[in-house]
C-alpha cells in the first residue's frame, strides 16, 4: 500500500530506539517538528504494540460524542492519524463517506493505509497538522486523538482545523490536559531542584488546561463548545517501564533542545529512584493521565 495524494488538495508535498531515556524527559519541554517527524517515523512499525491507552481514549471519544458515528458525514479528516485507528473505526460505521488521515510522519500515514482492510474510501496523506495541505471548507467532520498537545502551536492547529471545516461542520478531539504525568513532573523537579541556578519549571512542557482549550476554540471561531475532562490512573512495573513506553510511543518527540543541559545518567537514576519510591503501590508505579474530550462547531 502507498500513501495516496489527497484529491481535493493543491498543497500536498510527500517525502519518501537510538534515543536514550534522557530524550524521554524532554517531553516536558518545547516542541520541534523535525524531531516529531523523525521519531514517529521510527516508531510507526511498533506503535500499535504500545498504544493500548491511546486506543482506549479513541473509543472513549466516540462514546462521549456518539452522534459522529454513523452515516452521512461525507468527508472526514483525522488529524495526526497515526496508524489509522480512529479514522478506520469511524469508516466502518459510514462506508459511503470519504475518510482522510493526515500525519506529519510519512511512515505513520503509510501504515494506516496498510490497515484499511477493505475500507476503500480511506486515504492517507503526509502533512503538518498546523498547516494542513487541504483547501478551505473541505470537511464536514474533523477528528483527532491525543495529538493537539504535541503541536508547537495549539491554537494555530485549532485555527487550521476551523479553516478546513465546512460551515455546519464540527471538530471532535481528545487532548492531554494539565495534570498529565504529574508524577513524572514531580520526580523531574525534585531531582533538578534548583541545581546550578536552573529553574526547572521554566523548561517543563505544560499541557493545556480546560479553560485554555475553551479560550483557544473561541478565538479560533468555534461555537457550541463542549469540553469534558476525565482523569485516568494507570500502573506500570516501574518508572523505567513507563519511560520505555513513552519512548516507543514517540512521546520523546517533544524536545526543543539537545539533552546536553538536562543532566546525565546519574540524574536519570536518581529521578527513577525517586519516582519508584514515591509513587509505588501494590499494583505498580502510578502514572496519571488527564484527558479532555472536546467538540466545537463551525456555524
């Protein structure tokens, strides 16, 4: 299977782990798109083996907004489609509509095409979610699962989603919220606590809170906004297992600097020891995930 050119677009531009644990901690800092692309390309072949929680949230998104399943959607875009789980799931409920997945990582988009399994009206394209390679007013529905928090410009991504929607269309998505990975943040801060004049909080990647999401949606032009926030608690064998999971999911992509100033292996060891001792329970070590389920309309 090959990633195909999106027939309604005039802007398509196709392009045809070595990372250690230190890189994983850089999810707390700024976003670099070149690293996003490279690391998701590398993780595409193994992504589905580690994305159980992402699939769970995808299912929850459809449960929160059940009316987006079913016929008569006509043209649907899945932003940051990954291996195609959400778009392909929707396509099963509406075989007559056309579904398009878009991902910044070419290998992810190509993998989604390989999983079509008879969904002949599902197509994938390689493109940046903040500058979608799609004409204005193309889609009746835009969906996305746990993607917007990794954009370098969250509001800019919402504005472009608004641009490609038809009037009367809607954007439905999930996004990590403030409080996600709070245990990892605390462990990081504890280990870095003001060393050499470093202020840790100034370099942590901050997930958007509910108020920010609502504000950005309104400023982007959306109306009839709905945001439901849910907290999930998951347990892992240890902090290193959690970090390995994040790395395999491509979460180490969100780095805007080299790891040279972050620390060294001794620091990693200290942070893991703090995490395991502070957040260990009979079921394993705790990691908190806070998710917003969001809908906005273009009227």
